[in-house]
C-alpha cells in the first residue's frame, strides 16, 4: 500500500504563504488537564477572544472528536493513543494552513503528549489547565467522577487511570487559584505574541 502513495506536499502552497494571506501565524494550542479542570470552558473562551481580535481559529474538543472522527475509539490505552494521534494530525494540517487551532484534550501521559508534540512540530504549544483532582471532582460538571466512583465508568483519568503532570508546559493556568476571566486573560496574553505576524 505504501508503494502506491505519492504525497504532493512539495507542490502545495507553503505555510508561510498561507500565514501571510491570513496575517497570522498558525499554532496548535494543546490544552491538557483533568476532566473538570476548565479545558473546554477556556478553549471556547479563547476561541471567542481570538475571533473578536480578528484571528482565524479552529476548536477541536475531545468530546466533539469522539462523536465524529474518533467515534470508533474506546478509552483503553491503545485507543487513547490513537485518539491523540488523529487529533494531532488534524491539528497539524490546520496549523500549517495558518489557523490557530485550539485542542481541548485530557492527554493524560507524557508519552501521549510527546507524540502529539512530535507530530505537530514547532507549532505545538502545550497549555496545562492545572487544577487539583479534588477540586475537579467537587465541580464534576458532567457527573463523570460520581459515575467513575460508582464503577459505572472504567479507565477514568484520575480515578482508575493515571494522569501525569506535564513536566514543562509552555503555559500553566491554575484554574483553582484564578477566576475564569483572569485565567482567560492570562491564557490569551500568553499566546498572542506567538500568533502575530
């Protein structure tokens, strides 16, 4: 099969040409953290803030991806890796097109995050939505922690599946110490210079 694939990357418009047309740099804002940490809320807030400031964006949320392109994947280790691989490949395409791509994905292990970073390359910007599991479980906005504690959900990150704290994220947003507005301001100010031409 590989012998019958002929990529045309060298013939398509360059990333620089596309970024010049959009007057912005492509970037993948890879937001990681526990369920309930505030990833989706900050991702949608960031997308709106960027849009208001004239930037072209794409939001890829873990739940949205799992309802479509990743609907055939479960939550075992192999499927989690494939979930992230697909998301990273899609994000890379958007970023190379000059789009600021915001990914809201738990991405629980260093191995998974390193894979995403290697796929995306220098357009990868890791943002840790940093919130202790005790606070996330108190919030339990989707009721998932309660289900996991009752044994209704298996392989739930933070309960019976590990979450490894990112070692060196580009941005660390402590959502249990800041208001939503302050968290969003901090996130926006942390990435705005990365996308300006």
